[in-house]
C-alpha cells in the first residue's frame, strides 16, 4: 500500500510561506515541520513548558499574520524568519517580566506567587490588599483615566497603542496619562513620607 504524499512536502520553507498566501494548507505543512523543534528551543530558552507552548503559538500566529511581508529568497530563510520571530518573542517575554517586576515593586506589590509545581504565575490584577496604604491612597487620588491607564500598562503590560484602543484615545494620550499618573503618585507618596 502506497503512503499518501504530502502536497507541499517537496517545497522549501520559504516556498511554503509564499504559497501560504494563497493556500493555507502550505502554512500547516510549515507548522508540522517546525513546531516540535521550535517548542523544544523555546523551552531551552525559557525553562518553562507553559511559556514555551504559549510562545510557539504566538510565533506561528505572528508568522501567519506576516506571510505577505515575508521576503526571504534563500531556501533556509523561512526557518530563519520563524526563529527570528521566536527570538523576538523570548526577548519580549523577559523584558515584560522585568518591567512587571519593577512596576510591582514600585507600587509595593508582591511580584510572583508559586504553585505546587514551582511554576511562577504573575498576579493578573491589582489587589488593594497587596498595596501599601500610601500607594493605595495615592492611586485612589488619580483620575479614573489615569488609574485605568496605569493598570493597563503596569499590570496588564499593554502597549500604549493597545491602551489607546481600550481607553478610546491616542497612544500619546495613553502615554501621558500613565506618566502623569505615576508622577502624581510619586509626589503624593513623597509628601506623605515627609509629614
């Protein structure tokens, strides 16, 4: 009995990406070729199976959205493109972790909790009981727009573009609300410490 041949099995990764612009099944072949090894590489980079799984999914999601922008000509450029996306996501993962840790520390919040398996889970929302009284008071003194902008930026790690969409304002306005809110909080906390 003959094995069925894969319709895209003979194509290079770069050709698969170009073919995926018209035939989504070509992208499925690309996924089958690289998902397992990419997941292993991401696990080696992060040391966390859950994060590796999330990042492999996000890598392919970004690749799918970007197939029309792919310009690689070399046979190996397709895999290099995928790993470039993955490397960028790993960098973002670590940067966001650092940003969140610094932001939580500045707000006087706990940074992480560990479950039975030792996998760290970042706290998802501001819990008023975790904030020092001075921070709670300073945060309560902000406008609703500033509170929302700071929550989206520091806790949810959204970009200013995403915050702008949620708050129906420009990214520049979102950035200004975060900046002014944090400045106001800093000033309020400093005044409280001096009195």
